C-alpha cells in the first residue's frame, strides 16, 4: 500500500503540489486527472523520487520513500516503473535490448555492466513483447517504430522489471485514438493480470472513466476529487 501524507512540492517558492494526502491500495488502477499544470506529473515523479518533495512523507508498505538514498533508492525505483509521454526508449538500440534494460536490476552487476543477458532474460523480454503483440519487432531499432508501438515497448520494459507500481505520466498524450486504446489496454492488462498497481496521469476524463477504478482530480496542486469514476460529474 502506498501512503502519501501532506505531500508538497514548491518550485521557486511557488507551489506545484500542496498538502496531498492519499492512500493507494495494491492492485488498483488510479487515474490522476486535471488540466495541464495541475501538478499531476510532479505528484507522480515524487513517488519514485525523480522529484523530491519539499514537505510531507511518502511510504510504501514499510519503506519510507522520502528518506531513501543510494542503493535503497535505486531498488525503490526498480519497484515503481515509470512510463513517459515520450516513451524514453534508446532509439538506436533494438526493441529486445530496450526491454532487457528493464532487467538490469535483476541481474548481477558484472553481467549488467557487460550486458550479458541470459537465455532466460531474453525469453522473459520476448514473452513481454508477445503479450503486447509486438514480438515481431524485437530486432528492429526502437526509433523505427510508431508511437503506439514504442509505448508498448516501454510498457514491456516496465513489466520485465517486475514492479509493484507503474507510474504512467500522460502515456497516451502523443498517440492517436487507435493507439491510445492499444496502450491503455496494455496498462489494464498489466493491472488485472499481474495485480500491479497503476497510477496514470490523463487529460481525458472520458478515457479515465473507461479504465480506472478510482479517480484523483487535481487542480492548482491540490486534490479536488478522490473517488469512484461514476461519482465525478463535472470536469475538473
Ligand atoms: P506536460 O505536463 O504537459 O507533459 P511537462 O511535464 O513537460 O508537460 O511540463 C508541465 C509544466 O511544467 C509546463 O507548464 C512547463 O512549462 C512546466 N515546466 C516544466 N519544466 C519546467 C522548468 N524547468 N521550469 C519551469 N517550468 C517548467
Ligand atoms: P501537470 O502534470 O498537471 O501538467 P506539473 O506537475 O507538470 O503539472 O506542473 C505543476 C506546476 O509546477 C506548474 O505550474 C509547472 O509550471 C510547475 N513546474 C513543474 N515542473 C517544474 C520545474 N522543473 N521547474 C519549475 N516549475 C515547474
């Protein structure tokens, strides 16, 4: 269980996120919605400490996420995979190698440094690609793929990390409607099939309603709605 208590972040004395307290149950699919600048991205990034909170605490089970550093912080980041709007693949590397990057924390350091992947690692990566119908692209350069394909590779990379939580920051903002569905379906599959908690920033309330079992509405850095999607009537 992920527990945020009075979490805040300021940039140059200006609040990006203010006094956010919430509990995210294991296995839930939470949509964070709100206009651009509402603080959604800052909120997600504080959870895996890409951004440090200026106040408050974040805890996951018995881990005090806000106090982690060094190896403990790297271990935590491996447990909460991040998905970005711009996919963040290594474009000049092939798809399978990009997915294998998600296994870096699973293999011994010398093997990771030498990129000596075992047959088992390769099989796991390939199986992740198969689940999202892109195994046929394994040998292609990542930058030769469409946006929807690249985001599925990013999701496969997150999956082989075997995370507890996936933090998806506007994962479909660069995609057309067809790829939007493919990518959201992939996130839903991970959530339902593996029980991985998903927190997903979205602009579209309609889309959030279709996929999430709980919505958090943000406005000007604050939580202005928190509940079941069907309870949210107005645009936030
Ligand atoms: P989006 O949330 O639309 O995906 P970003 O996360 O890149 O876009 O940025 C969100 C907001 O934060 C934008 O309004 C952007 O101008 C602002 N922002 C991002 N980085 C900085 C920065 N280094 N300095 C000031 N504002 C920033
Ligand atoms: P959202 O994801 O909802 O678009 P953000 O979390 O990106 O919102 O931004 C919240 C606020 O924090 C905005 O006012 C934005 O300009 C500001 N902000 C975000 N990142 C930075 C940054 N790196 N430096 C300065 N201001 C930032």
